[in-house]
């Protein structure tokens, strides 16, 4: 498997169009050389709270289907529902 990627630089015309678009967008700007020097690449997943544990658990299909149907973030919502059940059981 060839993992090398060919980088195609924009033409001068494309580069000018990109820069015009950047100048027209109030939410972006071109970073200075000093800002580029301070940048560090992000690697891997963001660090979590350290409170969660990875495990394998078997759940009823209808439970999983219900939470998956709610879209992205369904696992977090499932965790939140379980946290509510545990907190009610403690009181």
C-alpha cells in the first residue's frame, strides 16, 4: 500500500483567489511567520477527564438502536443516562 501523498500546490491564480476569500471572511486571517513558528501539530485524541474506563458490554439491541437513532454523540448520551440512574440509586 502506497501511503505517500502527492501535494499539489495551487497556481498563482488559485492562490490569489484563496487570499481574496480569506480577506473577505471576517472569521479568518493569514497567520504571521511568528504565529506559524509557535504552532505545534496536534497528535491523537484530546486528553479526556481520566474518569472513564474502556470496557466491552453487551446491551439489548433496542437500547442501542434507540441511542444511535439520536445521532452523533449517542454514546455520551447513553453514559449520561446511566449516570442519572446511578445518582438516583445512591439517594
